[in-house]
C-alpha cells in the first residue's frame, strides 16, 4: 500500500495549528492519508503538547513523522548532541516512526558520523523501529549535493543507522540538479517530500504538484524507492482539495517503466 503523509504545515499558513497540530489527525485520516508529519516549529508554547499529539495519532491509526528544524551538525563540524537528544526524546513521546532533521554543517574531515551511532544507542532504548533521517533543505550547505553524498557515503561505510528524507523541490532552492541527486542518493531514501517549484519573478515559489504526466516530480518519484512513504509538501489553500492531492500522489507512486 502506498502511504501518503500530510505535514501539518500545508494547511492555512496564516493561521497554523490554532488549536494544536493534533486537530489535523482526524481530517487527514478522513481524506485518505495514512500519516501525519508533526512540525516542531509550529508548536506555539514551550511546553510542547506531545501527549495530545500522540493520543490523536494513535486514535486515528496514523503513521507519524516528526520534523524538527534543528541542524544535525554544528558550524564547528561537530555533532549537535544536545539538539539531537532533545529531538529524539520528543519524537519518542509522540511515538514517531520517522524523525526528520536538516544536515547542517557536515564536514567530511572534521565530522565523526560514528558519534551518531553511540548517541542513538543511548537514546533509543525501546524505540528501535524509529528511523532518523536527514533531509536536503533549502540552504546552500544543507542542500549541497556533494556534502549530502559525502555524508551518506560515510554513514553507509560505517553502518550508521541514518537514512534520507528526499525533498524533490528543495534541490531547486539550493541550486542542485534533482535528477542527479536521485541517482546518487536513492538507495538511502526512506521518505519523500513532493512539491513543485516554479520561478515567480526573481524568486522561487513552492506550488502544488501538477497533473501533467511527464512532470518532473513524477519522473523523480519513479527514481526513488517504491516502498518509501511520500508527503504532499506544498500549501493546500483549499482543504477540500486534500483528498484529490492524496489520490494524485498515490497514483504517481505506482511504479511504471521510465522511457
């Protein structure tokens, strides 16, 4: 079954999570979504309502992704141990299946990926099914293909349990070729963010995925693992369109021969 995840950030950006992100769980489930992505940056209080989120997710039998804009590697090239520990604790509290963080300032010389293994071993007792992923973000360093490839090469060579969230549209923001990225990084991918990015004057703009049969997002999805759940990661201005977007994405996730 092709799983579609809905980030809470896609709803009304002018009024995000007014009553708490957990309120979206029922709506997502009712419209055919299999999972919810809780966004740490949308919590409005320091006392995070993690228990409320966990109960809503459990009630509606959704998979859960926990997204946190906390960089994995500090500017010094050292592992952000305190930040990672906090995020793992929060993710466990909502019983997340996948945790998503940006790469940060990974340095192939100074950064020790084995430090991640030790930290995960100390902090994921009883949560061995939870997967830590690194996402290509929109920054020049965290969305740098060379850096991401070097990181995942080191992770693979050292058997460090970190996988990838592949954001199809973010490569445009960081000035990288998304198809080249898919070719290099596909084997590390366990979760996919789907969006369409277009030029809007001097700026790039994230917009809904298009229905064109040869759209780039469709072609990229075909090059990524078939069993990776995918998320719609663009503004849904009209909530009534959610079911249609979910159906569109599910159909595109069906693997077809690429010509």
